[in-house]
C-alpha cells in the first residue's frame, strides 16, 4: 500500500510539472515559438479547433511567425482567434497570410513577466508540496489502520521527500530557463 501511495503521488507531481511547463510556455518571451499558439482555438464550422490544425506555422526570425491557413476562407476567424487569445503580439493580415510579431519588451514589461513567471512557478511548487503532504497523511493513516508498518511508512516518507525535491528542482530549472529567455 505504501508503494502505491508513493507511486500515485509521484504521478501527480509529474502532472504538476507538466502543467507548470505549459503555463510557463504561455508567458511571452523575446522569441516566437510554436508552443505559444497551443492554447489558441479557432471557431471552424461551429467547433473550437486548435490553431495548429488550421495553419502552417513558420518562424523565419526570432520575433516573427508566419501563419498560412490551410483554407483561405478561415483567414478571418484565425485572425479573430489570435486577437481574442490574449497573446501580447502584433497581428497583421495581408489577405493570404497572417504575420504575428512579438512586441519589443520594455524593462518594465520584462519585470512584469518575470514576476508572472515566478508566481506561476511558486503556484506549482505549492501544488507539489500539497501532493506530498496529502500522501504523507495517507501513509500515516495506513500505519494507524495497521495496513502498513511504521518502518514502511518512514521509508515511504523519505521517498516522497526525495521526489518532492526533484520535482521542485525541475520547476526551478524551468523557471530559470524561461527567465533567461526574457533577456
């Protein structure tokens, strides 16, 4: 039972790290990436469709992406979805393609984005610690119910602490990488 509890906690922590990576990827940087468009949904035939399924995305320069729609008739809805997405970009529609350019970051905007990155990372660190805490409570309950020995629970606690430190280190590495991308 203790191994199952640790395994479930590790999986939940891995999920928190993946969530953090996705959340951090949504924060603008000084380089265009195709990941920044992952959350954009375009209304196509009444169905929200991921942008990547409707366009070909090329990144000719670090600050510019060119979106070529697979169907010319969807150009307007793609542009509307990009404008509604909240991406901090300049959008230009020339009638056949859409150019998406990152705005130049001011020092003030860099500070705001750094603060946002740090807050997002801290939110996910707290999530990982909460998962650890809940798993430890389950382990303590297993000991109290006689389903696991105190020695097994102690070993599982140590495993959880190590796993938690690894996942927090992974979050810190993600944060460091994203902060470096702002310079």
